[in-house]
């Protein structure tokens, strides 16, 4: 079985936004414990939110986007992620274009994951936290490593890269699934689109918007990252 295809969209969804569901709250409140509980609480809140908005995905897409924003807006550093995906091209984009790409990227993820998310039963999988590590040299950086175990016994490794802005809460800024760096995969996709559109960043952003919900695009990004590695 092709492991990458088996990761999409089911395990990419789980790895990106539904972690630590089965992890008990830690008794001691070290910084690692606090981060563990913070991620757990946000994940549980998201699961509750998804249960409430199942019908919105097909009936009212804008309302679905808003509900997902409410669940993830402060937990995922979308603006930081989008800037990394644009890479060097972010400098040549106008502030309005950068804002538009943040919106387009965020909605593309919501659409790609949404169809799968509203049909997932949390009893179909289990999760184990392997480690929560705060970087001793950069205390605003941390990695959360976990394993996702499907009901068929398949096991997948997922790592969150997390960032803690000054005066804010921890936010997810990248995800690595089975060794595949999703941030780099999407950045490669943006680079390819820039080449195809002869360096016209506005066209790339418009086309990314037009690709909302294109799950094949996500699969291609993952496969390209695997082959380049």
C-alpha cells in the first residue's frame, strides 16, 4: 500500500489539527506539561466544533470557514506559515496580496480537510504523545512529537513545530508527517507556480484561491517533497 496516499487526507488532517485527544492531563505543571495540556484543550475544542458544523461544510461554506477560524485562529500561526510558503516572493507582493494569500491558504486547508473531518469518528484512531520538548536555547520554540494509531493498527509519526510569540499563546507553525515537512512541500508548490506564471505573484495567489478544496494538490505537494528528499 502507498503510505503517502494512506496519509491523505485522513492522517494529514489528524496530524495537523486533531492531536492529543487520548492524553490525560499532567499533574505537574512544568512548561512542557502546560504546553501538552494547552494543545490537548485546543484539540478537544476543535473536535467539539467539528461535531457541531458537519452540515455547514456542504450547506454554507463561508459559515464553515468562520467556524474553523473560531476553532483554529489563535492555535495555528497562519500568517507565519503563509509567509514561509511564499518565501522570497513575499517581499515582492503587496500587503494586500500577502493578506489575500493568507486567506487563500487558510481556506484551501479548511476545504481540503473539511470533507474528511466532518466524517471522522474519533473512535477510529488513537494517539500517543512521545515527547513535548521546549528548545533550551530558544524558549519560544518547541516540538510536540506524537504517534497516530488507526483502528487497523497502522502507526504514523507526526511532529508539531510550535512558536510562542511575545505575550501570546503557543501556535503551530509547521507539521511533519512521517518525516515529510509539510511547510517545505507547500513552499515548493508555491515556487513551482511562480515559475509557471513567469513570476507573477498575483496570478499565483489567484490560482491558489481557485484551487480551494483541491485535495489532489495537497497529495502532489506531499509526493513532491518525498521525492525531493
